C-alpha cells in the first residue's frame, strides 16, 4: 500500500528540518504516539495508542530515521505490532524551499498484516492519508510555538 | 454480571440469565437448544442464521440476546405446525430447493417474511428478497421455484406472478 | 466469534441515555441497529466497556414532512425508508440509496442515524444525504443542536458529535415540484460496499437551469465527500450534455480514492465520472417529471 502527497509549511527549510529532527516534536506530532524513547542515534522505541472511531488498538514499535541529507531529505521507518496486526512502513520526506516556505513531498509504502489488513484493507489508504495530514498539521502548530 | 432476558421463541417464553455479549444465535442454539438456526460466515454476510425478530427477518449472529429481551423470535423450528410441514418446507422439499441444506433454515425464514409482505412475488422480487442469503450449492434456481411454489400453495390458487404484489 | 465483555444499558428515555454517555465518556458506545458496531466487536477491533442501546427509547423512528423539511428519526431502519410511501413519491435520491444498502436482512436492523454516526466512508447514507443538503440534530446534556452534514464528517469513523451527544434526527429540505435526485452504486455483488457510488440532488428553476444542486461521493475518500466544485459547474446553468460532462469530470478530480481490493484508484476515479454523469441525467429527468 502506497501513499504520497504534498504539504506546505509556512517556514524556511532549515527550521522545518530542525523540527523533524526533534524527538519531542515527532512524539507530539505523530498521531497515536504516546511515548518515544531514544535508543541510540536516530532510533526510538515507540508506544502507540491509535483510535480510529470505535477501532482502538495499542502497538509497540520502533521508529528510525535514516538516509539523512540535511536539510533536503530523510527516510522514516516504522515497525510495530499489536493485537490487531503488524505494520512495517517507510516514508521518504523531501523538503523544498520556495519563497520562505517549505514544500514537503512525501511518499510512503506500508506492509500491513493481521486482522487490520484482512478486514480493514479498504480503509487503510484513507486512514494513512488522514494521519499524514494530521502529522503535518501538528508540525504547523509546533512551528507556531517557536 | 448476568442480565435477565425473557424472549418468546416459536410461541413459548424462555427466560435466562445471560452475559450481555452472548449473541442471539448462540442463545438460540446453546441456551434454548434450537440448533436449526445455523452459524455460517459469522460476519453478517451469509444469512444462514436468519430468524424473525418481531416479524422481520434479521441475522441473529449480529445481535445480542439482550437486544431481543421482551421481543418475539421465530426460528425454522417454528415453521411446521402439529407435525405438518409448512408450505415453504414442502416447496423446498418438492422443488429440490436444497442440496447440502446448510443455508436452508435461513433461506426459509427469509422466504416466510417475504411472503407475509408480498404474497404473490415475481421472480425478481424473490431474488431481490433472498439477496441477503447465500447458497453455494443450488445456483438459486430451485430455491426461487420452491418459494414460488409455496406462495401459490399459501394463497390457495396458482396465479400469474405479479398480481397483488 | 465472541466479543469482549461489556456492560449493557437499555435506557427508556433520551435524557437517561445522555446521562449514561456523560458518565462513561469515551468508554461507552451507542448501540442502534448494531450492524456496523457488532461486527467490529466480534472481531475485537472495537471493545467498548459500556453499550448504551437506544432501541427501547420511544419516538426515534419516524418519517414525516414538517416546516419545510423531511424529518427522519435516527432509529429509522434502512428498510423503513425503502418502503416508505413519502420517500418513494417525493425523494428518489433516498429511495435509490435505501435499496442498495447491504442486503434486505441488514436493512431490517441497520438504522440511518447509526450509519451516519459510524461515519464509514463506504456508508451510502453519507454520500446520499450530503447530496440532499441534509443536516442532523445532535442531542446532548444541553439539549439539541443542528449540525449541517457538510460539517459532520471529520474523518474516517469520526464525526462532529461529542462523546455525550446522540444523533437523533436527520433533516432534508422538503422536495418540490421541480426537484429530482438519484443514487447510483457500483458494487461487486449485492450486499457489498461500493466500488464507488454517487448521489445527486437537484432543483430546477422555471427556465430549466440548476437552481440548487448537491453531489455526494461514496467510498472514494477518507470520508463521504461532497463534490462542491462539480456542483459549482452546474449551478445556474442548464444541465445539457456538455455541462453534465464537465461536472462529472470535475467530480472525478474531487474524489480521493485509494487502491484496494475493489480496484485501483484511477479506475474508481473514472467510475465517479461515469456515475456522476448518469446520476445527473437520471435526476434531471426525474425533476422534469419523469418517474
């Protein structure tokens, strides 16, 4: 399952880059993340509680940031599992500056298994898009705080 | 943490203490012992578990017994009266409306509800009416014929399809 | 499959039900027909600790016209709408939608309010009622408030309802002489969710132009969608073939489908175009006095 999209953040690229490298920000901005504990360089242990309407699940996972080319691009990897199923996802973020704003192009690929995959297949694409948009909206709020 | 329920099933009142999460189909089969109602897909698709709830055909795998408290249920066991097969049962028998028989109880209950509402259905109305009940053996042709046969018997006279419907 | 344990309440009045929701908040779920919630509970994807069953509250099942609106009680079953004379004679958009929801057995239990509150992007009522320009009434501790359906769907399975609010009524502008509508659904088989579905509601002026128009899209986005730009293409114009074709193409660009087992996104987007054009033609014919 693939997702892609674009989001424009009202700040220069350096500032957005700094934000994306701040574990506190990542923890607050990523939907469902309750806790993000550093496990070495750009590696985190994540506790996720995600509720989409009545469908609620708790997941334990790992988040890592790789292939960093500051301040242009990075790859986010998420692996996790819980009762409803498992997920392995990679997302590539590319940052472009234009007129003082940053355009983030993202492409993601996810493998999902378990009940969520068999029952929720039709919903995953939409939910992934929705979560990406929540993530960027949260980043925008973080920008305003600074 | 039981809830007390009182449900009228095929004319007799059944009272029991049940957990709220007990599905109606499990109540019928395991508490009351009426195993004519089948569990097929268990995911609200196949209609094998169809029963009448206050006269409407519903999937008993997708409701809790507590929701039926104080209400009236009819299962396939309620079709025959005094040892006499119901015309719908006769129709399925005579027109070969079943092969493996697993879908048959749900199919007959749905047919019963349909014929209460539409006594002289067209083939299209029958097919539309049973579209929530899956049969993997017959290809439906003989099921439709069985229901048509029952409709004619229940009205007393064979009549061209479409009238009074 | 057996759901997790929960405590069951069947209040007799709306205030009692609201009080229970206030007490249990996010741990409680409202049970109407149960045909979305119970399957999720059986899979244990949903495990509410408290269920508040509305079915014993009187006065939530009705279909009537008053003060310029068609009012439908939230507990009205899909099957009641399918067979209602008021709906059949004046609301073809709703009549079309009601008969293609799931299958007849599900329609005997599932309710219109429950379907909206569940906010599944594949729910047929979402798209149909967006096209009809509907609003809902939410009843909570401070009484009722009206929410336009445009503002109701916040995300997949997520609505503007507060945890202590219950959807109690759906309102739709009353049908007029020159109004028409249609709902077309492409499905793999009876009872399935839509590959794509499109609802259209419109009102023609005396000159035959589109005075009001609503277009709703089903299962081609994270929520039920309203094709506002496509509506804009039609507004004030005569719905001739060229205008309909342009509106249909616009609706397709406004849809946001994902690849899944029902087909790739491009295919679904094109089906939105085809269904929008067909539904518009059908609705225009009905507004002009066809069946």
